[in-house]
């Protein structure tokens, strides 16, 4: 009888635990895995995995300046941090195709031990370098990558020279691609799907084909372009931002930066079909992450107003948008799902006191756990070389990685995560 009672109590304890929300994980304090005198940043955009398949190495760039745009003569060192050997920095290559926001778009390719991919300029052209860092063998794909699927086979390529004209902090300097600066709506440029194993590629959607879904351009000195791509987990659909800029040359001449553009968020099948708007007019779109093969999280201007919101919706059900923690999470952040899909990590831009906030949101009940505030020295507020946290999860959920300048220089940090 006593044994039966103990079994019943254990069963009830389990049931009680299962009845409540998922506990927040324990997130440790940040610790640097790089150090000066040079500066370092994770080698890809936010949300992209930086850990090698075995979890031992983290991909970073090493750079020797800040405070301005990277020019075509500025070389960054592509390196790996060996977490099993005292955070030893291992240089594996170099690149002149990089920026302070997306770095060199480094991706691990799990189909071969030691294989990775990153953008560079070779023989005057923007390309993807496929490198086995353990053997030193290289292969060149004649298009730069903007996104890679989880299996490391398919990639999306965009025009980084055109992007340099409209969003200089995300493009690459130099004539490595034809920017088509005189074509507002090019019919031979847009999203290109590339097979990284075979090198085959196909232009799947041109800027001209998306014109009817994109913001209007009413002035002559304008450009329309695609940027910020991400492939769904099943590699069947692509999310991307489509933008138009009016008077981009005048903006550069008068203020030195492009400060005014309009945006729509789009998805398309990998064969270029089924092009869809994610939101009504005016909702724009900024940051993004796939949850599963159909579900996306995107920051957007809620109801076409002035308030940025964290939203979740399914492709095909774009009229059923969930607004995450309204009134609390109404800001633009780099939002990423935790590997178990139950939490959303998101960091924001600095406030008037130059502190960045970072939080973890439990999706079940929209409870929020602060992950800290990070100071931004004034010298790192320059538009083109700013240091966003740009967090990303280790695939097994046991660490978070991010960039920061809160200790005085741009370095890469990790935080250990323990799930309860």
C-alpha cells in the first residue's frame, strides 16, 4: 500500500509539472571568447548557427578598424575559436566581402567534415568560397550567398553591389557584381537559387516580377531591390524583404547615408512560384526567423502604425497574425526561436542612455525574462559600423552567442544555458 501511495504521489508530481508553463532556462553571465587588440564579430548575420557540427568551434571575423564602412581594400580574417583549447583563435582564410552587420555570411555545411562557406571577392567578382578548413581545399561558386538551408545544400544569392547603393551597411564595396544602378525594376536580377554541391543556379524571381507587390516609386532617382533572405526548415520556401528607395543618391549626398526606404515582407516557393505578401500595406518588416516549415516570426509595424511589434503567423494564413506581448514588446528586435520552439529571444537597439536590452519571451503565456542590458560606447553608434548584439542559439540550445561592445571593444561572447 505504501509503495502504491509513493507511485501515486510521483505520478501527481509529474502531472503537476506538465500542467504548468515551460520553466525559463537558467542563462549564465556573458563571457568573452575573443580579445583585443583586434576586434571580432560573429562571422554571419543574427540567427545563423555559428557552431561547428561537433560544437567545438565558433566562426568569427577579425577586423582592425571601426567607425566607418568596410571598403573593397579592407580585409577581414576568417577564423574559428576553439572552445576546447582555451578559446584559441585559428585563422582559416580572409575576405574582402564583409560588413559589420552580416559579416561574411559564414555558414557551416554539414555534408562534409570541416566544410564551410563564406563570401569573398575573387578575380574581381563576388563569390562564395567553399572551404574545407581541415584540408585547405577550396571550391568557388560564382555567386555570393545570402542564406543557406539547414542541410547546407541550397543557397539564395542576391545582388550585394546593388544593396551597397541602397543599404551600404549591408552591401559590399567594389564592382564585384553589376549593380544595375540605372534599372529601377530589373528583369534580370533578384533571387537566385544555388546548389552548393553542384554549382548549378537559377534566377527564380526578378525584382520586376515582384513590382506589383512592392511599394511604389514616384521619383526618378529610385531603386527597388531584395535583401535579408532566409530559407524554411524544409528548404521549400524563402522569406525575404523587398524594398524601394526614392532619391537614394540625393540622400547619400545630403546626409551621407540612405535613411528613408519602404519595405514589404514576402515569401516565395524555391521555384519562384506562389509569391505572397506577409502583411497589408504599411506593415513593412525588419527582422525574421522561421519556426517551422509554415510559421514565421517577423517584426513589423503593427496595423501600419508607428509601433513596431513582434508577430507570428503562418504562410497562407497571413490574416491571422499574432501580436506578441502587445504594449510590452512593441519595439524592433532581432528575434529568434529557441531550438525547442517554446521561447523567443530578442534584442533591441540602444536607448537614450545607450543601453541595449535583451529578453527571452515564453510563447505559451508571453511571460518575459530579462537577459540583461548592454552599454554602447559613443564611438560604436556610428551607423555603418554599429555593433548590434545579433544573438544566435547553439543548435542544441545549451549556449547563446552574441557580439557586444559593453567592455570597450567589439568582441564575441557566449552565455551558457541550462534547461530545467
